[in-house]
C-alpha cells in the first residue's frame, strides 16, 4: 500500500468513527426536560424555515414576574424536506401570527423548548412532522379547535419548570 493510499484509508476510517458521534450530538436533546409538557400562547416575532429544523421566536402572552414580555424560542419538528412534503413553505408562519406551541422546556427553566405541537389560534393544527404515536408527541394530547381558541383567548403558559418566573403560570405537573 502506498503512502497516499494509507493516508486515504486512515482518513476514511477516522471519518466513519467521528461522523456518527457528530450526528448524534447534533440531535441531542439532553438539555430538554423530558418530564415537562409546556404549552405557550403568543405572537410570532420571527421564524426560520431552515435546516436542521424550523425555529420560532414568539412573544408569550404571559409576562414575567417583573411584567415584561417573555420571548420564547421553540425549535424542532421534522426536517425541512419532510415538512415541505407536508405543505410547509417559508410562508407557513409570519411575524404577527398568533400561535400555541407545545414542547419540552429546557431543564434550566429558560423560555426555550423542543417543539412538539403547533396550532394557529384559529384552532387549526400545523403538523410538525411527528406521528401521533411517536414518543416526541405522545405526551401531548391533541387539542380540539375550541380548546386552542380558548387557550389563545386566555393567553397561557402552562407546565413551565420555574413558574415563579412568570406573573401567572402553572408549573409542570
């Protein structure tokens, strides 16, 4: 084996060892509290329909304990290709849209979550690429359009890890 061939084989071997670890690190959800089931209503301030997953910033309806608007960040759902096949485009959401998001909040209590369910405040569910029986969405019972409209009209943040950070929030059950 020549020196160049040996270097090539070595490079491929290293790549095969390292790439799976990098890919699983990319999809690590270790920061999420798998016991939480957080629901937030609010207004989209910006969003990105990009790889690896859509990301949504929204001003939550429930203010923090100082009376300031809490900007939530929710990312997750299927990848762009799968969501495109489900009808998503870069116009699926827009700044100013009223939505309800459900997901698993990060363990340290920041207003950040792994997106599991998404609804428009008119009651329509927006599929995020998880099947109903998939573990990522299983803990979130489907909401009826009436329940979504009710929660949006009320303005909620439910199931947060640190409810003391919010003016009127229910903690995780």
